[in-house]
């Protein structure tokens, strides 16, 4: 296995290596698979040779701390969907049924008792915004993907998405939501872009 490292740059031009990932513990062959930025720092998820998840976090991008071994992390699937809302972090499982976890520091995690989704089964798109979380359900690709919104990861409400479209992705830009979708009329598929204010 190759050596994975973390590099830091203040301007995107000059870079410094700040972490040789295998320095944590004594098990070699670790992978860094995703890195995320939040309001209070950074979070990276990886894996060990023994198959266990490994999370590391940093407040400044230079000094990194490894999350302690815990049941919540071990129960997460490989490379979960991760989103930041302010200084809080959220992780969503891939596949069915969906499970959610939260952390105030990206190091100590606990599972969320999700309420209100009525059976969201798969995450197609997942992100944090200034006001909370967005989750695009991919459990039934033959119809429109319901878009769910939550301010805390616990209580969820379905957004008012037109029922005759198939939503495929959602993102945020300049304080507004942008959603890509398609509509099939029986003979052809029309692509469309939808814009909305943040919930």
C-alpha cells in the first residue's frame, strides 16, 4: 500500500506536508479517502488494514488528532456521506436503511434517532447549509427523489419539490439551493435546473 499524507496551503500555490498518515498507531497501510472543511476546522476519514474506520480532525489544517476507537465509528459503513453544519458534523450511511450520526468535534460520535422521514432508504446527495442539512433520497429511482430538510439531523421534513420531476443532485451557491432534475413524459427526458432560497 502507498503512503498517504496531508498537505496544507494558505493560498493554493505553496504547500507544506503536515501529516504522514501512518504515524497514528502501529498499523500500516492506511488510506485517506475524503477530507472536509467545516466552520471550526477540518475532518478526514480513512481506513486501516484491519478494515476499521479511522477519523482524524484538525482545527487549523496543520495539527491533526485521531478519533478514539468507538462503537459509533465502527458501525459506520466505509466512506460515509459527511456534512458540516456550522461547527457540528454529521455522517450518513450508504445504502439501505439510512443511519445518521453526529459529532460536535469530529472526534466523538453518536447515532441520531431520526424522526419524520417516513422511510428514507438511500442517500443520493447530502450536504450541510447555513441553516441545516439537506438529504436527497435515492431509494426509488423510478420516481422523483424526495428532498428532506432538517435543522438538527433529528427532525426531518420533506421539501416542496414538484412531484413530476426526478431530482438527481442538490448544492448551495450564494445562499441559494440549486437542484438538478429530469422529467420523463413517456417518450423523452427533459433536464432542468431548479433554484430555491435556503429553507
